[in-house]
C-alpha cells in the first residue's frame, strides 16, 4: 500500500533531484566528501575589503522550469556559467509567510517577519544593513538596496529601537524614479511602472529612506535625461534595476549591495510564456551582474555573490493551488528553494543538500563580514565558514 508523501518527503525529493541533475550537468561533488578548512579569510583587513552582493528572486520559479532537465534551457547562465563556480545549496526552506515583501524582509532580517505583505511598514527586527553599519561603523554609502516595487521602500531599516532610523541602507526604487521622471511626459511606460503583479491595485505611500530623483546626478553621475533614455531602451523593470545597480557599483562601490528581481512574478497574470520569459531574463541578468563584478576593480577577486529565490510556486498536482501562477498553498514546492554562493572564499563546484532555512542567510553574512546579528533567529551556514 502506497502512503501519501508528506511535505518533508517532497522537500527531500526536490533537493535530491536538484543534486543529481547538477552533479550530472556540472560535474560537481558532494560537500560531505570535502575535508579541510574553510577557504574564507577572516582577518580584519580582509573583511574590510570584502564585498557582498545578494540577489533575490521575487516569487521564485519551480524546478520544472529551471533546475530540472526539462527546464535547463531557461537558465543557461546560471547552469553553465555560475553553478560550476559555486557552492550550491539544494535544500533551502522558507517557513514564513509567502508574500514578496514580507518574505524579502525575512531574508533581510534573519527572522520570519509577520507584517502585512501589502503595507508600507518597516520590518520589526533589525535588518542586515543595520547590523553591518552599526557593528562595523560603516557609512550610509556602504549599504544599498535596489528593489523592484514601491512597496519595498521600507526594507532598508527596521523599527527596532536599538537600530532603526539612520542606520539602514539607502533604497533605490527604479520604478519610483521612472514614475517621477516621466510624470507629464506622455511616454507609454505602463509595462515598466506596474508595481505589483499579485495585487495591481496596491499603491503604497512612499516615505522614509528612499533614493530620490534629484540624487541621480549627485550620486550615480546620471542625468534624468540619460536615465529616461535608458528606461526607454530597456525591456523590463529588472533590466532597469540591474542597470542602476551597475551604476551604483561604479560610483559608490558599496560593500553590501542587495538586489531584488521581480520580473518572473508576472506568472500571477496566468501567462506561462511571460513567466518563462521572466525566468530567462533573470538568468541573463544574473550572468551580466557577475560579469560586471569581474570588470570593476573594486569588486574583482574581492566579492561573494549570493543568489536565492524568496520562495517557490505551487505544484501542478496540488488541487488547492494554481500551479506556476501562484504560491498560495504553502506546499513543499512553494516553500523549498535553493541558494547559490560564488566568488571569494567559496568552494567551487560543490553541492550541499543538508536542509537549511532562508533566514540562515543573515547570520552567515554576519560571520563572513564580521558583524553580529544578535536578534536573527537563523543559524550560520557552516559550509560557508
């Protein structure tokens, strides 16, 4: 008699299928076969020079469209260029609320936040940016967020009394800048300005900490007309975000840079072809950003890059879900994702399939960069230390 698979069984199967596929595709070895000390150098001088970039995928993508044989054509850059240089973690779970802002806030605090996903409020717990700046006494120019949606304008700093105002990251909202720059121009930029694919009617009030239009020239050395010219030639909000991130790397060289991509979440519209297009674009942009790291003297041979989805999407076989379109069931497919780490101090072509949680990222960044995320509830990932 066959028993039904529980969430833990499904999660393990997803993890193992990712592992076996990547071993075959990249020739990677299992992390459990390795011995020896961590390749990270933890001296104070090294830590002060190190750069960390985090890329998160809003809404994520399922294995069948990415890290499975039938999905590999959609991720040539992740699979053929980045994965062979990386430590790949196959079993990352998100046990929190599966909404984009709240899930990204959880990634950034190391705590499963419980705030309303459709509210313009800061996280309750200190963010990685606040820990980084307070403990290491770093200036505001050293921690930045480039976010896809106006609803992310409060992600840079928390309401926590011991941290809070003045210690967070500066948040750049490219769509907010585009909205301000194109006001009254008559330009048709609706496809770029759509703020939230899950709830298109959501238009949060912006306040606190976001990068303003008049700072383009002051900080990014980019005129409003240049910005608009690039906006017209770029095909998506994520293209615009990565363009801004590259300018930021060139002009400010922040040590901690967080970029959230969101194009693939167009899956909420129900158009499978647009969802696949979003995956392919995200894949290409990850490759472009890593190439930019190699071309910037401040970042080359000095940067660790983390790439991970905030969560997944519903499975086709769950009667309560909508397959690729949504992430409403909380099933294993929507909660089980992966993480890729590459760059300075990371073992290359290694796969780890021990379970970890998405909230383990912040404690791991603390251990790598030398700050103490005291209120985070995750644990440092031992394979990175």
